[in-house]
C-alpha cells in the first residue's frame, strides 16, 4: 500500500523546517545523520532542539557547517550528492530539487542553469537540509507527497545580490502553478530551498488526501511571529485504497451564459487551486435559445466545499449543483528525468503493479524548451524515452 505525506504549510516552509517536521514525525534520525556524514563536508553537524510556536511544541533543526563557500554551481552540488551513499530514490529527489532550483535561478538571472552560481542555497546547510529531507522521506517509506496552499508575505531579504523582494524571485519561479495565499506581514515564509523541495516533491496541492493517519510532526522556523505559528506540519499515513478501485467523488457544476469566454480559464484555475481533480466545459443551449456553457469540476468529498466556494467566487454564478459519482482510477506516480540539463516530471500510470503509460508533464517540457531553444515536442519525446529506460 502506498504511503502518503501531507505537508501542511501552516506558517510557511523552509528546508530546515521540513526536515525538523519529518524527524518529529518519526523519521530515522540515525539514518539522516549517516546520510549527511556521507556528503563528506568537513565540520557538518546536525543540531536538534525544541521550541514552542503559539503554544505548539515543535522540533528545530540547525546545521552547523565547517565552512560556507560563497559560490557553488550545479555541477559542484551534483557531484556532492552523487558521491554520497544515499538511497537511490533519496538521491533522485535531492538532485531534482537542486536542478529545479538552478532552472529557477537561471530564469531570474537570464542565464542557463549550468552557469548558475548558488549562493545561500549552495551553502553546506542548504545541501544538508535537502539531502536530509530526501533521506527522511525514505526512512518513512513515503511514496507520494501532497502539499497545502502556501502562505506568502511581503518585505525584503538581504542576499548575495543585494536586497531581494519577498517572496524571493527564485521561490516564485519554483511555485509557478502552485496555489498561494497572501499573509499581511513582513517575513520570509517560503524560502527558495523550501520552494524547491515542495515543487519537486509534491505531486499535487490541495486538501488532505484520503489516508489512514499514522503520525504527525511539527517543524519550527527561526522566527516567532505574532500573526501565525511559524511551523510546518506533516501528516504521514497509508493511502486509503482508491487507485485501481472505485471510489466516490463529487461533481460540482454550474450553467454560465454571461461570463466572457476569455475569463473561463481563470475560473478553471481557481477550481484547481482549491483542490479540484479535474475541470471541464461543455457548450449548451440555454433558455431563450442563448448559447452558454456548463462548467464542471471534480473533487474529493473532503474538498467539495472549497471547490464549490472557488467556483462561486470566480464565476459570478448564483449557485452550483453537486452530486456524487463513482470513479475508477489507475495507480499514478511520478518519475523525474533530465533532458538537456533540465528536470522533467513524467507521470506513470499503473495497474496491478504493471506500467500502462508514461506522460511527460507539459509545463516542464515547455519550460525546458524555452531555456534550451528546442521545440516542446522534442523535449517531450526525449523525456518519454528517458522515462521508458527507467529514469536517470
């Protein structure tokens, strides 16, 4: 049975916060320490503690490093991770995070990912956080990660390039397509390292998935904010059987005859951000012969209310109707491959343990095509071929 991890970004997410939460949820501390020792970075030490945030007892993690190099490029980071004796899935997850980060930094600075020089996120503590999280996930046998919408605030942070607006530009690049919500305070709630981990680990964003809850953990950030508890919470459990089996989902829909066509994609995106599994539009003829459309969204029963509210707010409709249907699904997982130096996620559909199809993620293919000058279709074909061979 697949094991799930839900990241509840109550007060944001950073690499050290997520590692702390995973350890608090029962990840093997000894295995994490052994993995970090395998990076062979002189003076690297993992310090654990506990703090309270708004009365919540949470684990803290601080990585003490012997040195803090001013610059590392992707090849340097990749070399450290590939040389370390990490479990293969943990190594792939860690590499995917830094490759996505390099791509994001490259877009911000207008240079190829391989020429990006990491500063803060290339430091020893950031590498330890990423590899620590990847190893902790492996000790918890996590197969699939789901993340809540992410809180973002404004302000400035001092970086190697000077004062940067918050959220940091690289973090925003990494969070393209992820649901975010504004928080009225000045603080860095989602760091680039946290964004890179969430962007590459999370298969989807939204409500808590159906699971049999086994453990929870809280990781505290360095700031003790008055406005909200600066913690990230994780929920660990076994997936309730549904892939490859029938299960109930909600269909939420409404008739639209006054919404301009160019605004329909915005309504669909609002539904997806609220946790919809799928959204589609059907043209219909309405009363008095007027042309119109039916906008339908599919949601888990637990996410029905949030999707219905998003549809009401975004469309301007006066009401929605809901009914329950039975849905059969294939088992799905993600495989990350590298094409021309760019990470591309590939969705794997399986039934009874056998793979039925592979589908490269279009947004990743389009982003890689834009960075390399190749066509999206050539990136798609290369990603499909790489995934068919088993990934990296």
